[in-house]
């Protein structure tokens, strides 16, 4: 696994459990895949441990520490705290005159203390025991309260001693975790606590140009890690005598305000009042034994790509020039490393955006090809449907024409013959035929019982009746076509007065024309209604 961490790790070689752990870790932290795999490998693929290392940083590896013989090395926080005392504490000369106990330890570079991510813990609800049990425990409760009062009194007196004498600061911090007096200040959410701190600061010291972060300490630390910036934490105690002089003489000086607001310095400013629960927990985690306390933290790429470290502590008030000198000297040591991280992240973001754009372009091209294929398929289907419709219409027209010819041949044999000349009540008609029916004037006699439908049938079949030879010898065998209703595409009308005669089986020619008359046969225009 160590060999894979050194280079690019093939995701295909990961087990399903490891791929699921990688997905969970990247969803929470947003770290790049290769860096996430490296952290997970060092955490034995435990997602919770890896996330804790990402936000809180990684301590020293106990195995490597044992191999290198560093098990007796001083605590992580001793190096920078010692540096702070040498720079800013009057007792620095005492430590300068103290000889080093181990030369090899003094020459070895110290790791930057981890900047812990503090999330304020809500107070748990008070448990009220039953009355009888409470009455029986009253003596024990009174004794415990007395011991607690004595313990707080002793701890309060020890808190005035320097932290390096008898570890008094450590005693105060350890007992303070359970006995912090907030003077009745209600615990709020981190964002509301930050808003209250800024409001109280502005009310006390007036309008100022300090860009206080409007969230909790955990959010400020995460923002500094994500944006690769310096996190400047100011912890103040209103009860401390040096608070007023530090704020008015140092923090609100024009050069310090300009330094913090300078975008080139990439500083996120977070402040807290130790009377609030969150700021108090931060002071404990960052070992602040003297107020006001300034802590400067940033990413430490050489000790871990996701590790936030404490690079400077400044305790108590200082002149503005010396205060800025302490901060800039610490920041200069890490600026180049942070710029490298920013450049790497920009390159990674550019590569990721480029891949996303390429994927989007590929998806758009694929969608365009799919759309073209769909349009081509629809066009082919439409052309095939049109061809099928045209073929069906042609077949229907051919079938209609065939049925019409068969009907004409059948109907020509069923038309009543012309009456003899000796029939006195016959109706004599003169028909003016159109060109489709041979043209000219046709004179013929019809029986008085001949219906108008019979007259229409005579006109329709006149070309066949005129040329009896075209019927053939098998004309009698021609049957009426089934599923066919003949429609006459002409009309017959009288001339004077003009009246259209419609094909009717119930109306005779004699009833409409009398003993004789002149009729005209006209083609029906295609744009005229069949009903008309």
C-alpha cells in the first residue's frame, strides 16, 4: 500500500469497501482523489480517523517515532511556546541561560503544533433524581460542593502564577473545563456567538475596520484550510487588565488594521470572548494561559497537505511595530509553501474544469449525434410511411377503377332496352352528352316507368351500350362487385326551366319530364360538394 501511495493509485485496484470509504471521505472533505487515498492508507482505510486527520491535522506516527528514537522528544507544543516566551516574555533570559538537556533533541527541528478544530459542545440537560434519593444524597452533595469550592479557590490563586512554574496553567485549564464561570452568558450557536462578539466589540470600541469572521472557530479554520489563508485568532478576556491597552494601542492601530485588511496577506480574522463557551474551549485547546492571546495558524504542507498548524503565539500587549514583526516573521516562513499549494490547487482546478468542459462537450456532441440520428430515423420512417400511403392509395385507386369498370359492364346488361316505335306512352329524350361520354346529342326513348336512377345508369354505361360488341360473349357472367357503391360523377338537368335531376329509384322520368324533353349531362366539378 505504501508503494501505491507514492505514485498514482489505480482506482480499479481498490476493493469495493475501499472505494466506498474513498467516496465517503471525498464527499465530506472535497480533497483530491490521490491525496484522499494517501490519507486513507495512513488511516488503515478508517473513514472517521481520516476525516479527523483532515480537519485536525495528523500527529507524529508512533511507529516512525519509535524507530527514529524520538519517543523521549518534548511535547509537540513545547517548541513554539518556548519560542514565544523567548520573543515576547520578560522571563526569556531565564530560559536563555538554561543549558540544553539533550543536544540531539535541540538540534532536531520541531514539528509545528496542530491547530485543533474546536466545535462547541452543547450543555447536557440536568438530571433530577427522585425526591427520596435526592434527600439521601444531600450530605454527600454538600461535601462535594465544599470540596469544589476549595478546589476552585486554590486553582484561582494558582492561575496568577506563570505556566512554567509548577504547571499552574495546566491545572487551571484542566479544572476549568468543568468549572468555567460565564457570568450567566447564554450559550449560542457559533454564528450567533460571533455576531454577539462583534456587536459588543463595536459598542465598546466604536467603529473599526477589522474584518471579523462571521462564524464559529471550526468554520473559520475550515475556510482558512480551503482557501489556503492564515487564520489570526484573537482571544480576549474583559476581566484582564491588559485587554484595554492591547485593543486600543495595538489591535486598533492603523498599521495593524491595514495589515489585516491587506488582501496580499490572506488573513482571516476570528475573535472571541473567553466568557463565551466556544472561545473558552478554544483557549483551552490552544493552551492560552495569558490574555489577550493572539494565535496564528495556517496549513503546513511540509508536515501534511491537510494539516493546520500553530505557527505563532503572541501573549499580552505589544507595541504595534513589534506585534506586526512577530506576525510577519512567522508568515514569511510559510508564504512560499502556501503559494505552492495555491498554485497546485489552481492547476488541479483548471485540470478538473478542463475535464468537466471536455466531458460536457462530449455529452453535447453525443446528444447532437443522437438528435441527428433520431431526426434521420424519423425522416426515414416518414418517407417509408409516405411511400406506403402512396402505394396504398394507388392500389385503392386501381381497385376502385377495376370495380367501376366491372360495375359498368354489369350495369350495362341490366339497363332496360329501348321500347319499340309502336309504344305510344314512351318518353322521348334528347341528351346532350359531354366529351367523356362520346359527346354529341343522343336521342332515345324510355319506358314511362323508367326511374331517374335508370336514366343515370344509361348515361354512365352509354359507351358500352353503344358498342355492344365491347361487352363480349361473357357479359352475362359479369357479376356486381361486392363492397362497392357506385357514385355518379355527372348530373342531368333540364334546360328550360333549369332543374337538376338526381338519381332516385322512386321517381320516374315521366313524372319529371313528361312525354319528352331536352336534357343536358354535365360533369360535376371536383371542388363542388357531393351533397350538392
